[in-house]
C-alpha cells in the first residue's frame, strides 16, 4: 500500500511517499481503507520529536491520528462493523510506528472507531475525531456548560473552537466567539456572537453580557485567558487546551472515549455540527499540506484525500 512516512524527526521535509505492507488485522481491530486523513498540531509536534522522552518511537512512522474511510474487514472481536461500513477513527497509539492515517489502509483499535455521520463527506469527517473529542470534552466535561449559560470561546473559528461553539449551542448555551474580523461572518453563521481580539476585549464581551460570562474555553493560548479575565463573572469557570498550568483553569487533553466521539457524530448526523475544511491535498503532497497547516492561514481543517 502507499503511505507517507518519516524515518527521523523533523518538519515537512522528512516526509516521503513509500510502499508498505498491508497492516494486519488483530482480533479487536478494524482494517480501514482510508478516504481522507486530517492534520493536527499534535501530529506535527510528535513528528518533530517533542514527545521523544515520553513516547516510544519505531521508525518508519506513518503520521496521522484522524481518518475517515470504509471498513475492509473487521476482527472477530469487532462484530459491530462489517466490510463496506463508512467510519471515522482516532488512531493514536501509545507507540509511534507504521500505524497512522497518512496511508491507503490503517488498522484501528475498535475502541477508536465509530460510524461516519452520513451528513458529512469523508473529507469533512476526517477533521472530526481529535478536534471533536477535544471540543466535546472541554465544553461538556471540563466546563460542564449548561443550557442557558454563556460561554466565551477563544479561537472560535479554529478547528477545535468552531466545534466547541457548535457543541455549546446545541446544548442550549449562549456563545460569544473571539476571532479575527475575517471570521466574524462565519461565527455568526454558526449562531455565535462575534467579538474581536485585542485591547478592550473584556469590555466588548461585557457589553454583550454585562454580568460576565459563565465559562471560558481557550483554544489558542498566548495569554488569552488573562486578556478575558475581566469578562468572566465571579465564580465563573475556565479551561484551556493550549496553555497548561494556569491557576484556577482546567487543562483539557483529549482522550479517546467512544461515547464522547459517538455523541459528536450524533450532533453532525442531526445537522447541528459541521466541519470547516480550509485546504485539501492528495496523499503525495503531505509535506505541502503540513506547510500550509503550519502557516495558520487556512480557514478550516487541512485534510489529505486518499484514494
């Protein structure tokens, strides 16, 4: 099968297209023919060696944690899936090896596989697993945002932020999204109230919610929580996926939870959640896709289309 691998740590230049043997299907795994694979910050960080002290790595490594595709076969311990089923999967492993989604085929632990929402294309659905889990766990678990409450989202037009906006809105919350002026129309189309970054942010939020927001989700770091501190009511909650260790703030690190991912896909199936795709590349241009992703200039997820 065709796959993109890296044989040493580094940036986009270490990626190469090669041929690898077809992955084996274990008892409780599902072999997926990948139609699309999403790019994430975590992929690039691990590829650069950022977690070398914590994660065992066996080169060559196939990167990519997020995939959407079609089941080729399922192991006997995965009877809920059959050939032809359209699925999405979160294929992060505890060990980095020739296992990721930048390939024509991937063998995925059944615990990380759920059915693809029919409302989304493969390209859109490939942007859902990690970002969807992160957003859902931030809004629903870390912040426990309830119906009628107000949520401020930093980086609201980004991959995680835009999903967090939609998840909170679907739960009956009021959402104020912080984003650049170019993204305000998009945020309003989702149902959020849009405010701009920069000096006076807290005052702008207070003009919309005079009593202060109930909760804040930071998806960008860089002091975003400090900039909006004055916009949060007394006793309000905050969580961050990008700036760990801020006092009084819950750190959010996505973990695979099949119930959570199923809940996210159910929102998409119901038409309450969409994935914004900003750029699409073929498998052989994975390095170019990583460079585009690194610029931060793509308005939405960067996705590889495969097959």
